[in-house]
C-alpha cells in the first residue's frame, strides 16, 4: 500500500508542476491561483517525503499469521492472507496454521529457501492420493529438496533464524483451535517446530487435524517472491511476499542481513 501511494503521490507532483507551467503561460498575473497551486504541490511533497521515510527505517520484527482457507469462489485451498508486505531488513515471524485433512506447506524458494511443513503421519497427500507415512517427511517427492529445503525437518531452510525468540504478537495458546472463553492470549516462542493437535494416524484419517508451525527469517533481499503449498500450488494455493526496498539498508547492509548467510543448517 505504501509503494502504491508513493507512486500516486509522485504522479500528483508531476501533474501539479505541469499545471504550474500552464498557469505561467496562460494566466499571466493571476498570482493568487498560482500561490494556491504551489501550496498544493508543497502538500503533496510532504506526503512523498512521508512515504520515502517509511522505507528508510531500521529493521523491525513483524509477525504474520497465515491460515489455510478455501472460502473463495473456486472452493480450492488458499493462503489467507495471500500477500505479505515487509520492508527490506525486517525480521519476519511466520505462524502457519491449518485444520485440514490434507497436508500443506508454506514454502519460499530462492532467495530465502524457507519452509514450514504442516504434514502429519496419516494426512492425505493430494499429489499421490496416498497418506503420509511420517510427520514432516516429504518422502522424496519434493522438488524443493534440491533447493536446500529439508526433506526431514518440519521447519527448515537456509534463511531460517535460530529458535528461541518471542513472537511479537500474543496468540491463542493453541493457534489452530477455536479461542475458548476464559483463555488468555500468550506470547509464543518461535521454536522452529510444527505442533500437532492429533498424534494418532487413525485419528487423523477420521478427523480434521489441527496443526501450526512457526519460524522466522530476515527479509534481506527486496523483490516480489511467490510462496506456495507444495501439494496444492497447481490448484492456486500460492501467495506473494513483497519486500520493499529500504534506503536504510544501503548505509547499514549488515544490520539488514545483506551480507549475512544462513544461521541454521538443515
């Protein structure tokens, strides 16, 4: 939203200055109208400076809760939200939740190589029409294994930050179940783990499994990147990570992770 508003503001400045030129050539001495238009230009300039300032700031820690959903018109599996927007250098905490009978992943490939694999033993594998033999096991079927995404670990990837930090926004104690009366939101640990509500394969086959996984990475490289569910990307279960360029990172590359490498091996 910030970048779109910035673009609109810049266009407004261009139009305003063009209008000033027209007034000089056609209005002659009508200085009061020219003064009014100049004031409008100054106001737009202030707005432009504001939007530049929003992408020239020190890295923040931002928490996103991403749900599995299938409530759009297609009736197919989706991510909610389907767009994540952060500034370059921000530390992104991802909580990926689903309560489906199918296995799902939240997967980013180049350049972040980050994955939360919400797959439990006994869950349905949409690609093979079989059932998973183990928790978080890709069973050799993931193309992204060759891109340094783990075939074993539930939360993995080259950009994965070390576990132990607090999630900055309090959550339901069990994020994948309905919030009950009397419950109090708590601060979750970003433990690089997937948590399973059901542990029995028989139970998973007969009931909806409630799963949530949590991990974090630093958004050090600006751009637009697709995240997807390995099992359902062909059905449209994908979204976009938008990393806005941050002027602060030009002067502070190390703080923004520009020169950093993976902090966790997988």
